[in-house]
C-alpha cells in the first residue's frame, strides 16, 4: 500500500519563507528611505511657551508662535549639523496677567515645560516679577529663554552683573538700557506740550497727572512714592509740572475718586500706566467724566492693553482720543511688518498685539540662531543669539552683548505712538518726527 504524502510544509520551507519576507521588508524600507530621506532624518526641537494662555496677551502670542512654527516647518524645518529638525510647541498657562496669582505659578509652569514636556528652549514672559523668578532657574537647567514682553530691564542687569548664570536670557521688549521707554515718552510729551502751547483748543499739557498701577513694572517710570523717579525729574527740567500722582491697586474697579482729585488740578495730560482690566474701567470713566470748567485732559501712557485691537470694543469706543505706547500701528517699519499684521488679521480676525509681533519674531530669530549654531545646545545657541542681526516684523533685531537687550536706536515699531481714532490705531508720532501728526483732540 502506498504511504500518503504529508501536506504540512517542511521546517526548511518555513525558514526560507520567513527569510524571504524579511528580505522583502528590508528592501521596502530601504526604498522608502531613498524615496523620502527627509522624513527618515527629521527630528524635533521642542519650544516651550510660558504665557498667560487665557489673556489676550498670551492668546495672541501663542497664535503668532504657532503661525511661525507652521511656516518654518512647511518650508523644510531647521537644519542643524546632525540633520533636519521640525519645531514643535508645548505650552503652559502661567496666568501671570492676574495680579492675584503668585509668581510661584509661573515658576511651576516654567519647570513643567522642561521637566514634563521636554522643552529645549523657552519663549514667553509678560509680568516682570514672574520673569525675574523664572530666570533664576536658567543656569540650573541650562536653557535659553526668549522674553517677549516683560517691561523692565531687571534681568538685563543680571546678565551684565552675573553673566554665567543669566547669559541664557534674551529680551525682545523695552525696558533695558538701550530700549527704555522713558526717552521715547519724554520726546512725545515735549512735542505734545509744544503743540498745546500753539493751539488754544488743547488743554495745557505742561500740567501732568500720573496714575499708575502698583506693580513692579511701573517702578522705574512712576517711581516710589508715585512721581519720585528720574523720568518725572527730567520732565520738571523741561518745564512740566506734576500736579497729581498716585498708585492704584491692580484690582481697582472704580476710578471716580481719582478723577475728582485730578480735576481739582486741571491737568492737561494724564500719564496712565496699566496692564490689566482696570484700564478699561478707567478709560470709560475718563471719557464720560464732566471735566468742566477744565478742558478734558489727554490720556496717554504705557498701557499694554490700550494698544490692542480689542481695547476699542471693550471700552465701547470710549477709547477715542487716547494715545498708547506700545501699539500695533499699520506702518511699514520693515518689508515684513504690514504683511504680518494683515496675515494675522485675515487668519484670526484681530490685529495682532505687540506680544504677537515679539513672539513671531522670536521664533524666527531662534531658527536663524539654531542654524548658525548648528545645535540647540544652550552654550552654542547663546553665542549664536549674541551675534543676531535679523530684520523682523518689529524692526531690526540686534542684542547687546553686555545685557542681551534690544537697541531701539534701530528702526523699530516701538518707536511709534498710536491714537484711537474711530476704531483704528492711527500713528501720530515716531521718535524721529519733528512734530506730532494727525492728532485728534478728545
């Protein structure tokens, strides 16, 4: 009888089949690498955003950073010595625009960005005391921090005095020795006083009232007690008289008593320093207040939110005639300025605030420095950032080697002052102009 042949494959046949499958897989993988080497080599650089993510300052900064990262990645990413990298954003909410939130929350957010999310560079910073606390961690983590909006040169001074511990910090906003708002504001007030002396319809701008929120960022300009600062001493030398000066709590909800005390002195201009929602309340009350027999004083000041597009709506148009620094005016400071402002507005329906401009530029400055350094490692990246000479949306960006701050002597959007006129921020003065233009008298 014939023996039945087994239908099961032999062990040798199975080995051959498995071997063939493995070879085919390896060949396929090799083909994919040849066809798409960029994808194979691509790595990531993680950028941490340290921002108040529910506040307009942080919301706009985050959107601008996302826009910049999207553009850079679409254009091929960042090329370093060891290959091509994509940029990836991670974010933590510092809540720092809320004056009741302690600096500890900003410090904890900073740590989470590094320890939990793996951030290799930090972009952010708004409230001065939070930034000061965060930067004490830089030498511990050896991580670069691009500060986009804090309005004091405190950490710039630390870079100068303690370079080894603070060299990782770079400042994209005003407040430092070469980017102080003081000379700009004095220049504007001088032009305003000259104008008021010639125009009988204007109030007497030589009489100045100061109202400032009681926060760390106002110390340099407003002084402690209020009015006791180099800035106001300089104004006195130029013929101004400070007729009223007071600090208000950052939680203030009614300015009627302040306005009554001001009216008793008939000031021609109110220098108003604010960074939070009370500025909306003040602006409404100033506009509706009965200033007779005085002329309505002009409101002017470093009021961060006053120069944002949503401020007009938040005040129901009562911002009419107020003048702000900083402000996003639609001026072609560089070939990139109007292009970015319009692009942001088309995409998000709002004019970008100055934090958005700084964040967008910070991402591109970072890309430029990364590629020149050839690495994201902080020691080499610091050296590259110190050599930055970049034309961005805000203007020409160069950092002082001494303190890592901006130099406002270069053309820059922060040299412009904008006035609210019928829902638009109109540029009325730039620091090189001999006189104010197109001023609306409130």
